[in-house]
């Protein structure tokens, strides 16, 4: 159980990215964070694994306040939380395998990892992760030789190497075409359902949100303006939509009444 | 920017157009300043003042002996008519600035094309005059440098050397004919060239023109079909080449290496015969014959040796430069040093030092290093190392500053510590620029070391400048060829390596 309490983040230049944000994420949830660009989604995700230090508030994970962790404790926390990025953030000139093995760094002694020595168990884990993501035959290619969808799978494989309890996905499909977007989100859904990994994911497209999330929070200017579970998302009203995305926003597809049909359509697409 | 332009359009000029124009006649640019075009006015004022100042300087320079401006002006214009053209341009510029100010203060935006064209023309002609550019001289006298240039361009005649041997056969002549003259015994070994004369004594020619005794000279065992010179050696060993009718006498040997020739004993103010009453002269046949295979010349060998020294000089200074600049580059990167005021201060100080060191040319560093460690390659290595550290430190730190932060974030998120993050996310990103900058620097260092050599920092430059000073342009040409070949090879190799790493 992840509990975020009154989280506030003010950057050095005075920008208020998060304002008093509170919500709970039970284990095994697929939480989607929605909101416009600049609404604080990325900051929120990065506060959870402390890539960004929050200014005020608490984040409790299984009762431990994450915001107070330092040094080795912080690194031990981070290795339990995988992270997937919009730009994949692979080391482009390294091989796929090296990128995947990097997910194990939090568990490896420093001197062994900088001489590229990993033990057999880690190598086996990497094989499994690559297999699971369907990129075994790409293992020895340079990361930048891969297509966007394949790179994101490497990103997920890297996160899997951490044997995470939670995965943070910062707009993981924003740089991908719709078909690839579904395939990547299905991989995440798979991890969520089969391995019970909690997923916190920020997304832009409402149809994807409705298809994959088990609960949703909406951020606007750093504040939580919407919270809902699976059923409520499917019935999201225009008014709720506009509180999240602003008055000028216009809803494209995914109107509450036609959700059923759309879900079928997505199902068919995925089946292809 | 856009809003600024709009506000200037909206605000009217502070003075009416005519006043602006007149003010610009008093002080060029003042009209623009008061017509809310302050910057343009300032630029025009500075441009005008510097043009006038430069023109006065050139007038002074051209007629420095005259007293009084009027006399100077007259003389300078007479000597350098181009100064008059510049004056006309400056006057035109003065008028056009005033007109432009008039239009600027009025409605609408003036077309200042003519104005800037005049500015450009004035400075171009000033530059022409100051630079003493004389294309006519280049065309007229340039051809004088062609023979020299050819020697530099094709110096390879000096690349090989044919070992030569002087073949000498000589015979004694007693002057005048004396019985029982003491003639030293002569031993001619089998196969050596020898000469006989008949008769073997006689009288000298006289200054009046009366010819001396004619001798039949027969030579053998010389190199076949080769030119042979005839020399006389008098009794005090003075050597002089034999002339007949004002011309040096030469004979060409036949295919057996033999020749026959009539020689007349020449006129000579005879040194004392030492009371013996006669003198023993020798008549010699001399051949310069190349023997054996051609060998590489000393100049070529020296060039190769010094070229190797130069390459290693460049290599070692690059090596030391890289080793020392890598740690420096990390503390000179803004993104790694922005943690607090202390690290920021270090960053500022290091960057400043790097900039100062870099702005001092390696040639100057070489002179300083020579004072410290004396002439030779070590001074060159020191100079180039210092300059390399500064240049590479800057280039490296800039490439560290421009890395993609994404992978760093991603590796941090896996729970990696600082060293692991640097190793996995930073190093792979900076390898390509580091490799390419390093090779680029090696390239520069090898080229620079040729120049460093000219002030005594070792390497081929030292030879080059010496040969140029000795006017030995062929040898200098060899050195230049080696430099060119090495730089070309290095260029190719470095682009290959760079391609492989990026």
C-alpha cells in the first residue's frame, strides 16, 4: 500500500509542481495519472522513487516514509521500484543486454558491476526478462539500432531485472504509434495481473486510460482534481473531463455512452 | 523583440525631421538617437568616428615628413590617391547619415541600404590601403618566386645521393729539360688510372704569347666515355686547371677508358726553383665518377628521423594532455558542479584558468618551456601539453555538459550508486566525443609541433627553419613533403577511427 499525503513540490525557480497531493494506491493496482502536460504527473512519479525530493508531505510505502530515506536505504528503495520512461532512456551506445543488466546495478557490488561481471543468476534473469518481452534475438544489438517499440520493451525488461514491487511508467507510450502503445501497455498489464506488480502510469489518451486502468487520478496545476475507479472512469462525464483538461478541451471519442462498443473495438485491434 | 519594434513605431520622434537631419550634420548619429533609434545612432557615430580616425592616421602615415595638416594632406594625396577616394566616401557617408536621420525622424521606415553599403565600402577601401594590398606587384614579380617554388614542390633530386670518386692519373714534367733531374719514383698499381707524357720535359709558355713545349698526353684505365679534366700542379703544389685559348680543356675517354691529348705547358710566374735550376710539375687527368649504387641523402634521413620525432612529440603531448585534462574536465562541467556555491566557484575558477591558458598560443608556451628545460623535444612536449590540457579540458567538459540526462535518471532509478551511474550512464555517452576530440587534438599537436620546432622545440620544424635560412629550398621541400604526407595520413587515420567510435 502506497500512501501519498499532502505532497507538495516547489522547484528552486518558484514553480509549484505539486500542491497538497494525497491519494492511496493499494498493492496490485494499475493506477493511471492523467492531466495536461505540465500538470505535475512526471514530478509526482519522480517523487515516489525520489529522483526528485518533495518539498513537503509524506509518502508512506508499507508504512515507511520514503521521503526521509538517504544513502543505501534510498537505493534499496529504488531497486524495488522499476521505472519506464517516455524517451526510454536507454544508454544508446550500449548493447540491449548491457542495458537490461543495468537494472541489476542496485543489487550488485560496485567493483563487480564496473568490470561488467554479473553472476549466473542475474544472467538467467536477463534471459527470462528478454524472453518475456520477446526481444531475445536483439540482445547483442546496440540499443539505438532498435525501433521505438523494441526500445521500450528493453526499458521494461530493465525494470523487470529489479524484481520490482512497483513500476512507475512516465508516459511510456507517448512516443509510440497506437498499435505499439497497446502492445506496451499490455505488457504492463500482464506484469500487473500475473506478477501482482503495482503500476503507476501516466497517460494522455483517454481510450487507453479506460482500457487499462483499475483506478485513475487526474492532476491539474499540481492538484488532484479527479479520482475514480474502473467503473467511474468508464462513465466519466464531460464535466469531469473539463475539470481535468480545462474548459477549452474537446473530447475526442470515448464518450461515456459508447464505451462498451469502444472496448470491443480495442479488443479486436489487440487481437490482431 | 516584436513588442519593442511596435513601441518604437508608436512613439514619435523627439525632434522634427529637419532638426534631426541638422543635428546629424553636427554630430553624425545624433539625429537617429533623438529619433528613438538610439542604438543605430550610436553605431553610426562610432562607425563614422573610426572611419575618420583611420583616415587621419593613414594621411599621417603616408606623409610623415610634412609639417601641418594641409601640407600633409597634399603630399599624402599625391603619394596615395586612394586616400582621396576614402575621403569622398566619408563625406558621402556624412551626408547620407544626415539624410537617413531626416527620414527616420519623419514618417515611415527609411531604406538604409545605401547607408550600410557606404559604410562597407569605406571600410573595405581603408582595409585595402592599410593592408597595402598590391595585386599588380604579385602579378609582375610573383614569377620570380617560381624557381624557388618549384624546388620546394619537387625536391626529390636531393633525396638520393650518388657516391663519387675522383679518379686521378698524373705524370711528371721537368721544366725546363734538365739532365739528371730528380724525379720521384712513381708506382702505378695494376688497374689504376695512369698518364704518360712525351716528352716528359719542356719550357713554359711566355707572357708574350710564345707557346711552350707541346706534350703528348696519353691516359688509360679511366672510366669509359666520361669527361676528363686536365690539371697542372706546380713544384710548390699549386693546382690549376689547364686552359687553352681561354677555355678549360676537357677530353672524353673512349670506350676503353683511354684518351690522347696534346697539351702545351702553360704560362706561369714561376715560384722559386730553390736553386736547383729546374722544377718538377705534374700534369693530371681527373675524372669525377659515380661509383656504386645511389644512396639516400643525409637530408632525407634527417627528415625521416625528425618527422618520427615530430609524430611522437605530438603523440606524447596528446597523451599527457588527455590524462591531465580528463579530471579537469569533470570539475569544469557546469552540470556536475552546480550542486552548491563551493563547487560553482571551483567551476568558475577552473574555466577561467582554462580560457587564459588556451588564449596563449602554444608557440609562446614553447618559448617559455625552452627557457625552463632548454632546446629540444621535451620543451615542445611541455608547450603542447599545456595548450592541449586547456583546449581538451574545455572540449571534454562541454561534451560532459551536453550528455542526455535521461539515461542518468534511468540508471539512478535502478538503485545504482554514484560510481555505477557514472560508469553506466555517463561514460558510454562521452566516449565518442572524447575519442573524436582526442584524435583531433593529436592531429593539431602534430601539425603544431612542426611550428614549435621553428622556435627550438624539437621535431622537423627545427630542420625546416634551418634549411630555409640557409636558402636550401630543396631540403626544405623534402621536409615540407614529409609534413604534408604525415598530416594527410593522420587525417585519414583519424577520420577512420572517429567513424568507428561514433
